[in-house]
């Protein structure tokens, strides 16, 4: 048995769901879109968060996703970054970013990733995306179509297959796309922390010897904790009682939040880097973590993924509007030219930042001097914020607010 579609998206995470929704919302019945993922019916983990920059937030608003999660997300109006040692009595910020640096704009919103995924799945269903809750096992490109084989023995064909199935994508390997990758030998602990004092919309990140630790604002008197540790430190922290775990958190983040409470037990995930050497192959494209995976210290993973989604949507819709082949080399080259270099610069930039903050001795003094230059330059701050907010360069069309009718 074989079914045919214009586009098959493999992967039911946020990137795949948003891409499928965007294509159906933009093209309607002109494009048939299927989304394949055997994990679609599994419950999603609720206390890992994502930073949603203004550009991607506009995209989610236009697709009807953001209104469903807006009241469960918190705006970030200020960021404070410190460079200190665990033994320091106080952690004084040496780099700050404020909404005043970008004419009062919110710097980002912090939202639970599972909330975003669930809202995106509802939006995709409402848009008419065809869900296939089965794992894809193999991919083969032909001259006019690509063929996808599923775990239940069925087959599907499409003019274009998009891999949005994460950093361990098997389809990427089958398509012959190579990547560079390494392990940071660090583990991130994520938890939701309740606190006595109001966070006032301030996101705080301290760079310590073993890695950064961040408190990101959530609605009410809660924050999302992202603590980077060695695997040994992470294992030790997980074995602690709630009281002892909170004491270790407070030792690292300080006392500005007052008494702390643990809303949920922490979960962990390994920190790795990966970047595909090319994003496309015949009848095939990569988006999101299948194309690049970066360190979370800059909070840019989701925003890079949604920029992929926006640029691929533009390339497909441009071809479809002319009645041309949406899986052709022209479509794929247009997408890759808009994303490959930008993604590489962003990914390597975040990796460089990670290594810069690991420097010790005289090199650490040089780092602090460089940070001081940025702190005292509104021009540099605005340039960095425009990049982080998804507003630099030529953003995809869905990143731009719709113009009001005259």
C-alpha cells in the first residue's frame, strides 16, 4: 500500500509541526502535507523550556500557535550575565541587556517546550496536515519523487521529504548527508524553581568553572533552571534530597530570589554539538536539530530551528505559486543558500562563546576586557540583540508582522 503527498515531514517535534502547519496555512489545498512520527501519541515532558525570540514568536502568532501558550509564557525584559567563581560571595553582573537597548521591545519569552509542541500539533491538525503515527525506516530519492518506507510495512511518496527528526536522524545518514559533531562532556539539569521574590522579568546567567547556570523567568514567582554540570556533578545533584538540591542551586545563583522551592524534580540531557555539512540532497532537506545542534547557553536552538522552517516554507511556497516542482534543485538550493552559512556562523559562534568562558588565567582577563567593551557599547549590544531576536539580515516572511489592511 502506498500513499502520495506533496511534502512529507518526518518528525513530530516543534520544528516538524510548525513546518507542516506553515505549509498548509500558506498553500491550503494546493499542497498535501503529511507528518510522520511514531511518537506522536506519547506524552510530552513538561518542564523543559525554550526561549522564543520576537521573530519566531511572530511566526507562531501568525500560525495560531502562540495565542494558545501566551498566558503560560513569561517575557524577558532584562538579561544579566556574570563571570565568577563558585567560591565568590556575590555575583555582580558584568554584562547586561535591557529592553531599552532595543527601543522597549521584549527580548524573548520563556515557554515550556511541551506547551509549544501541543499547541503546534493542534494547529497542524486544524490546518489539515495528515498525521501518520508510525516510524519512518528508510528513504530513497527518485527522479520525480522520493519514497519513504514505514515501520508498519507501508510506503509513502512525495515530491519532497523533510527530516525534522532530531540530531540522531537516520534519514539524514541514508540521504548521504555528513555532519561534524562532538560531545561537550557536560550535562544540563532542567527544573522549575519556585521562589519567594518576584523575578521582575529578569533572566540571570552565571558562568562558573564547570559551566553556566541560568534562571529564566516563568509566569508567577517561578523560574526555569538550566544548570550545566559535569556528568559526575549531575549524577550527584540528582541523588540529593529536594532541600539539598535547592541548597546547591542557591549556592550557585545567589539569594536574590528569596526562599526557593522545587516545583518538579530535575531532568537531564547531554550537551553536544552537531552541524550538517550540507542541508539538502535530491528530494530531501534538513531542518532543526537534524541540521544543527548547539549548546543552550545562548538560548538560540529553537530560534535557529524556526528560522530553518521559515526559509524552507518561503522556498517551497515560491515554487508552488509558480506551479513549479517544489522538490527540485532550485527549491533546495534556495533554502540551503539562505540557511547553511547563517547556521554555521551561529552554531560556531555559540561554540566559541562556550570555549571563551572556559578560559583561565590571563586569557580570562582578556575575556573580561572584551565583555567590558560590549557592556559599554550600545551599538554592539543592539547588533547582538538583533541577531538573538531573529531580526537580523533578511528574515523569513513569517517572521514579519502582517501589515494591517488599508
